[in-house]
C-alpha cells in the first residue's frame, strides 16, 4: 500500500469512487472554499486536511457542483 492509498483510505470507498467520477476528464474546476480543484488527487488531499464535519460539507458541495 502506497502513502497515497493509505491517505485516501480515510475517505470511504463510495466517496473515493464518486470523486474519481467527478474529476475524471474535468476541464472546469470545482471551487470549494475559494480553491479550484481539477483532479481527484487535489480534491482528496484537500478533503483530508479538513475536520470531519467540514470534510463532509466540502464533499457534499463537490457533489452538488458536479451534478
């Protein structure tokens, strides 16, 4: 298991799968807290820096913007 895999495991499997779908081939960034995200890796790293409540809120906002 790589370091990235261990870090990403803090997100649930369904969350990781949805984020990968959201960011696959994205050309317009999803903006959360004034920060643009174009890739799954950028988004997941950001989410992992947040406390649980803020992480859930940011994840839901990413999901909303992608829809």
